C-alpha cells in the first residue's frame, strides 16, 4: 500500500478527532461531575473506555505525560464511573459538532461508515490498548457522533503503534514531547503545562536529544516564564531541529506509517484517500470556528 495514502488518511483522522480536547462542551460536561480542572477531565474522558483503571495504567497508555500530570486524575472515578464519563464525552462531541455546524449528509455519513467500519472490524488490536478499548465501546445512536467514535478507534490505533516505534527508537516519554515541540507540533508552553514535566526533566530530555545530534538546544530562560515549571532550575527555550533530527523524526513517522499500512488494507489506497475527503468537513468546521488556535505554535 502506498504510504502516502496512509499518511493522508492518518492526518485527516487525527484532525477530525482533535477538537474534543479543546471545545468548551467537554469542560461543561465534566463540571456536571464536579471536575473543573481540565487536566483530570481530559484524562478521564480519554481513558474512560479503559474502565476504572488506576492512574498508572493511564500513564502507561498515554506515554508522553509525566507521572505527576496523570496522578492528578485520582478521584475521577469517584466523581462518576467511566461509563458516565464516556456518555458525557459523546454528549460533548455531539453538542460541539452541531454548534460549529459540521455538515455531513446522510449519504456522506453512510459512505464514511462503509469505509471505516471494515477497518475497525478487521484491525489487529494486539498491543493496541487505547484502540482496543475504544473499539469495545458501544456506538451511540447519533450517527455523527458514532462516526466520530469510529474515527477515534483508528486514531488511537495509530497512536498506540507510534508508541511502539518511539520505544524501538529509544525516544522516551519526555524526549518525544521535546522533539514534537521542536518540530512545531505543539507550543512548548502548552506542552509543559499539560504534560507537567519539570525543568530538570525537560532539560535532561533536551540534552539527550542534542547528544544524539537531533536538536540545537535553545538558550536558557527563567523557569518563571514557563507555565507549570518549577523554580529549581532554568527551563530551556524552544530548541530547534537539526537536519539529522528532522530526518530522524520523519523516519519515525514513516515507520509508524508502515505499521499502519495493514490497518488500512481492507479499503486500500483509494478507500483511504476517499475517507480522508469524506471526513474533512469535521476539521473544516472546527477550523473556521477557531477551535485549533490554542494548539498552534506561535
């Protein structure tokens, strides 16, 4: 299978899934359970499909979050059991999609499902923890939200595969986040605030990547200028990728694409590209609404 088709559909799937972590509807639904901190709410919504697992299991599945960030979810299953968090997630997704005016005809929805469903049904879930958990969730009756849940399954499947590739390449949890921000994938301040790696951990990860020849280290800046940083050391300003770092990052993405080729085999290159086009209105509507501004590097 042409890996460019795998990359194309993977980007489309990731973009169509992303809005759920950024829309106010999610915070509103979490507040109904008495959880007003966005960090624990995010962790509860995304890991609800796993069931009432300890925070350590969520940490293992999410990879690039620090233990202190994930430990903050302690108590979310007391606020509401996972099945209620999952139901609330579906409510938030449906409300948000209708607020921004996602427009997909019944025919378009049906065609998208005709492509997605055999992919989800035929996937190999060995070692794909978040994907398997989401594939086990009963689909909601709302056709638009049901489509989004199927999108979520394949989005998490690629994410699970990507963690295998990162580990194979010796790129640890904090290291992969530093690499991601250096490549422009996420603003550094947002990454550090949400993942909560401290100054020493961030600096050590940056130093490891620089030692591999992947990064040009940034100049030190006061830790007080980085939200969520500690006061015990200087944080590093945004590092930049070297040519070797850029090539290594692309190789890791290409290896992930190779893992994912089997996932999309049931519908082939033509089906994968068609699915990417069919679900584009989701991303277009949220882009027009300004939903993704917060995750775009300055």
